[in-house]
C-alpha cells in the first residue's frame, strides 16, 4: 500500500464518524470566510501569488456558469414539423430552440477566427540573455563599466531610425546584422517572394526583444504584400500582412517566413 493512503484504509476498515457529513458541510461553508480573510491579510509576494491563483479560479468558475446557462436553454419548438402553417404571432415562440444553436454558432465563429491566425510554429526554443546580448565595456581603463549591450542576433529597424549618441546608447544593433527584406512563402499558392519588412509585431522570447526588433525564430513580422496583388472582399488592396519567421536568421544569413493567411 502506498504510504499516503492510510486515511482511506482507516475509513474502509472502521467507517466514518457519525457527524462526518455535517462537519464537511460546515467546513465548506467556512471556506468563503477563510478565503476573504486570507486575501485581505496576505502581503508582498505571497499576496501576488494568492491573487493570481484566485484569478484563475474565478475564470474557470465563470466558464462553468456560462456553460451551464447555455445547456439549460429550454426547447419550445415542436417535436415534428407541423403540416399547417403557423400564424405570425406564434413564430417567435420557437426562439428558445435557436438559443443553443446560436451560442454554438458563436463558438464556431470564434474557433474559426482563432484558426485564422494559427501560426506554423506554435512553440520555439528559448534564447537566454547571455546568448542574445554581449557585454560591451565602456569608460576609462581604471574604471570600466559594463552597462552597454551589443545584440548578437539579426534585427530590424525602421527607415526613419536614428541612433542615439554613442555615449548614451545602451543597446547596440550592428549594421551588418540589420535586415530590411524577408523571403515570404504563401502557404496556399506555394510561392516565395522577397518582400520588405514593415515592422516586428511580436517576438515570443521577450517583450523587450519586440521593442528592439530582434528577428529570431518564431517572431511575427509585418510585411508589405502589395506586390502579391491580394485584395479584400470589398476589393481593396491589402498592403500589410503578418508572417512568422521559420528559420534561424543568424545561421542562414537571410529571413525566411510563412505568410499567415
């Protein structure tokens, strides 16, 4: 028998106390008071962790309540389609039947919109700061300081980018590792085109890498797709479209990406 199952074994051999159910009920009723007391008395890191845990619990509880409300919709429609036509004032009585179908339709629409932006690489390997940045010593020989960082990965900077004065520049982006164009592949047309990069939308490694414009594997970039001739349903030309980088740019010497259609 495992070491931690002695309580279950004792219950099977000797049964439960006579007031066991009542004690459980009272303990459950006191739980709300204990939670309120803890949330008011905790401070510091313990309070942050506790509030995060409570936040997740509330989200799950709201999801369960919403599912319960959707499943409790009463169907007032007839079991079989009637041969006689219904008058106008009775048509609205079949609305409760459509409520659940409507909620499921909304769910399907949300899933479709989520799948619309599903990325080719959902998970990427993390990059440490030691690998990303190289410490650059600055100052006099007697008192050198190491507050400057040189980025060792490819980056993108906009056309209107101007460097800060060298004395005050904290993050150095080498000119040889700056990229302006990417080889973007259209997944449906199976065509690869060299397109100019507009911006770096999101780097999954770190929000700071997004601000610095680091082009690592899995990064979402925005490309100028006007050359592809893509149009919207209303007939307007699509100018910018997102793409995900699929290669290690520092090893290949180029940026390869897949368009998110």
